[in-house]
């Protein structure tokens, strides 16, 4: 139990092993850089698929305590939203669409739920996919994985830019059919003109074939946990990326097999290769922007990324959230 005399404002991080996350070192430095004042980050850990009552207790504590400013939710986005949906005064359209919440905030007397992943993935993508790219290149998208990050990326690609500047086709590959069906159900609500193909597959050799089937300049994303939570890659070492492909490894820690496979082909295939570090930064800054009402301009995000990189390189702690 924490002391009843606590008077420090608090920003809550709901995850699985929050104490080992990079953000526990990074947030205090960001708070100082942004001039957020006297505020601490507080981690609340829950096992996967915790009882609904546990989520409701945590959310109620944030909602009722004036010193609780809001929070960020990682692994429990879907389960927490399902357990606590009726507790929010405002639910943003992405949270409604995806059935999940990543940002808890308070404004104008309202307790609010947002799903920020489509925003943070979009900001990350827009840093290396210039305006007009899809319309001029004829490129497509190949997403390995159908989890929350891949869904967020697909939503951005299908809705954020004008119809003439969207990929003509998105191919999503996943080893779980249920995940693909869930993603398809969300996409069907959009009425988008982007064609999406859902491929149920777990064979890396078939993934190699799919890799060779998309045109030059296509975006290829590893949205699986492979290379972070487990060794390996969704493709084999014989897989050949499309010429001039934009390759995005969403992981920024771990073995990163997919990233290294792409890096080896940069000279021969002219690839642009990115890891998931900026996605990590945008994921957090999008929520901080909402909770603290601080505009996250590209300049400020760049400054915060530099601050975080300095702390990341100076620590041997393994980042797991």
C-alpha cells in the first residue's frame, strides 16, 4: 500500500513488467525537458488477461483521484477497454473502431479514452514516407503480423491520406486466423477503397514468396514479436526484398533478425530500413500530448528522442515494454 499522504501528481503506466521498461528512466527526463512540474510515473503491472475487476479498480483509482492525471496502457489495451468501457465519459473514434484503449486522460471534467496507435504509427510512417508517395510509386504494403500495431498501420494507410495517395493493395500475413478475421471486421467498417488481402500462414518459405510478389518501392513491415520476444524472423535468409523497398522493423530491441536481413540487402536492393525506436517515442509522446495538453511538434519530438537515446545508450537495463 502506498502512503495516504502522497501528494505528488501521477502519470500511470499500465503494463506487464513496467519496472523494466525504458520509459521508467526516460519519463522523468522528458518531464523536466517539457517543464511538466512535479509529476511521477507510476507502473501498475497485471498478468496477461487479468480479471476484469482488477482493470476496473485501476481505472477507477485514476478517474477519482485528482492527483492522477491519466495514463498509458500497453499490453492490456483490449481487455482493459472491454472491462471498463462504461467508465469513460468520452471514447474517441479509433477506440470505438478498434475496441481498445491506450490513453487515459482528463479534460473539461471528462474522463477520456483514446486509441493512439493509429496516430503514433502514422507520425512514424510520415517521417519516411513522403506525401504523394503511394500515388506516384504504385507501391503496395506487406504486413507480417495482424496484431495491434499492424492494425494501426493499416488504418492510417487506409484513411489518413487522400484516396489518390494510398497504397493500392495491403497484404496481411498472420499465423492466427482469428487475428486476421478480427482485423478484417475492423476494415469492413471503414468502407475504404484500398484492397486488403488476408493470408493465413506461418511458413517462412511462403513469406519469402509473398515478399517477392509485391512491386518495387513497397512497404514491408515486421509487426510480429519474432526477433524481439522470440528468435528468428518471419522470412528466411534467402528471402529477397523488392527493389527500393521501405522496410520497417517495429521492434527496436532484441535479436532483430528481420532488421539485419534487410540491412544486408541495402547495397544490392537500394532499401530504406528503419527500426522501431521512433515508433516507441511517438507511442509515448502521443499519450503525453493528450494527458498534459502539450503540443508535440516534430521539433519537440526530435528533442525528446535525443534525450531518450542518451539514456538508452547509457543503461544496460533490458527494455521489455
